[in-house]
C-alpha cells in the first residue's frame, strides 16, 4: 500500500546545489570580485563539474541579482550606493515590521531559538568564519519572520538575500562592526523576549541603519 511508505525527511544535495553554494560562498568571501567575469570553463574545471551545471548556477545567481549579463559574458554584479540605499530601506521596513510581529507572538521557545542563532553568529565571528556568520544571521532573521507569520515578506527578503549577504559581509569587515552588530541583535532579542513590539521594531531599524551607513560609505569610496 502507498500509505505504508516512509516519508522522505531530507533530500540529498544535487551537484547544482553544491556548486551553487560554493560559488555563492566565494562571492561572499570576496574571492570573486564585483565586475569579475564568470567563465564557465574556468568554474567547471575548478569545481570538477560540467559546464551545463555551471550554466544553471549562473542562472540561479542571476535570479538573485548577484550576476548580470555583459557584452563580454556574465559577470558578478556591482552594487551602486543608490541601489544599496534602496535595499537597506526595504530591509528596514520588512525587518522592523517582522520584529514587531515576532515580539507580539513571542514564546520562551522562540527566544531560545533566537539566542541559539545569536550564539552561532558570535561563535562564527570568533572562529573567523564569515560564511558561518552569514548563514547564522539568515537563520536569525528567518526565525523572526516565521514567528511573526511574515512569510510573504520573508520570500521577498530571500530574493534579495544574495545582495543583502554580499553587503553584510562587506560591513562585517569594518573594525568593531561585529561587536556592535551583536550588541544590536541582542537588543532585538531582548525586546522580543519582553514582548515589546515597539522596542523590537526600533532596535531593528537602528541595526539596519547602522549597517546602511557603513555600506553606503564604503561603496561611495570605491566608486
């Protein structure tokens, strides 16, 4: 009987997903620079996969806004200060609203999950593991959005997540930013634990604004 089959809880990663993660990690770590061409043959040889897999990876990254087409071929997209401003404004609105909703729906279990994610971010910083920190940060915000039932907003954030993570990696390279960022995130968690939506929203806006100021200044300096 079909009903007796055991449900598959996890799925093995395909070559495309593994390759996608590795190329995306290289972008976040700065090993592929903004404006640099993505050459199918070079990437395929480096990763030991077919060029068709790389073409799929490039299409994925293009849908995330991380890759743009140029006359010379696909290249890693650059982010202008004006584009960064727009992205941070979207982040501020969506994240502050989600944080307020999360505070209203907060439970001890939710707070425990946020604290665990925050500790994972802190540990990744101590281990000098930027990719681990970015993934833990994504998990932190996922908990906030899902708890607040802002799933549509989370879908929007996910579509922007490549560029958000790219700028997050850039701002975390600034001396003192890691400690300041953790302090801001701790304030968000404290407000959620207190079930104080106003404080949670405010703390979230302050955190995003601080990151925006750093990122836009860095982008203006590199223009």
